[in-house]
C-alpha cells in the first residue's frame, strides 16, 4: 500500500475544522466490479473527497485489480466534479487471507455448493477483514465514511454481506477504534437491475457503458468473452447474476 500522506495544513486545523473535514471524506472499497464501481460513483456524487481501497488476496479473478485504475480514470473523465473529488487509491496485500482460504475463489476449482449450504466461492471472513483494514486506513486518513457494495437482495448467500453483519461490524469498529465511522451500503436492498438503474441516475448512459465494458465480476477472471452485460465466462454465479440483472434492466428501461 502506498504510504498515506499528511499535510501541515491538516495538522494545523482546529478540532471543529477537522471534524467538518472528517465528515466530507469517504473511503470506497473498490474491487473493480460492477457493484463497487457503482458505489464509487455514488460516493463521488455525495462527498467532497473520495479515496479508494482494493485488496489483493490471491483471488483467482485478480484481473479485477487491473480494471480498477481504468474505471477510476473513466469516472473522472466523464464528470469534472468527480475528477476534482477523486483522491488517492490504495491497494492492500492480504495474501495471507488467500493462503488460509480453501475456496473456489482462491484456487482453480469447480464452483459448487458446499455441505454447509454456502457456495464454495465464499471466503470466510473476507468482508469482515476488508472492512476492518478499510477502517484502519480511514482512521489514518481522517475519514469517517466507508462505502461498500455488499448486498442482501441479489447475492450468493454470503453471510458477511448481510445488513445485520454490517451493522454489528460498525458497532465493533467504532468501539474498538473510538471513532464514529459510518458504513454505507447503498446497494444493500436493491437487486442487480436496480443497480444498473442507479448507475443511470448517477451518470446516465455514459456511466452505464463505462461500467458495462470496464468493470469485472466474473469469478473465473474471463476477459475474453464479451456479452451484452460485459465481459465474463457467462456461467459462473457472478456472471449469471450480472446477466439476469442486465436483462431485467433492459426490459424495464
């Protein structure tokens, strides 16, 4: 991760000024996928300074990490205000998470349902760890608002995407760091079709096309097959969700 910078201007602010600045800054968990790209646009529409953080944990679809800078640049290019607000990007190495995980998301294995009823793409503790590291970074960057694209409506059954989990984690992070972090989940109660609609509301057809073409969701890391909804293998759970959401969005558009 690139070292976070600090300025003499920030350190000379009064407590009231620092609090005001703190409330205008956001950190977006940005994987390079459809959901996190939508969340980045959402944050850029609301906060005065927005930074992003991605995680390299040995995911088999690590190509998503290479999509991040292209997406950041594209969002900045399409809106001058967003370009002004978009701040530093951070990448955190969590290789140990991948080493601990024995899942179809961190090794070359067939994607199936496990005996516990969860898909074997579930990486135990992933979002808990991501948000904890993000909060530590937000603490360092004097940032109160943390934005994540987890969703309980159209999702793969991951327990760490549930609203109850996020609310409990927000309490734990604030207690453990003596802070007032707010974990924002703008996609929590909407499906994939509604996520595309939110994209349109935030940035019109230009944002739709940017996210459709430049973001990556496919669990297998396929960037060779292009579909109406974007690139991907077309048959993994992530592709199926994205394809169905695009179909429903187009039917309702």
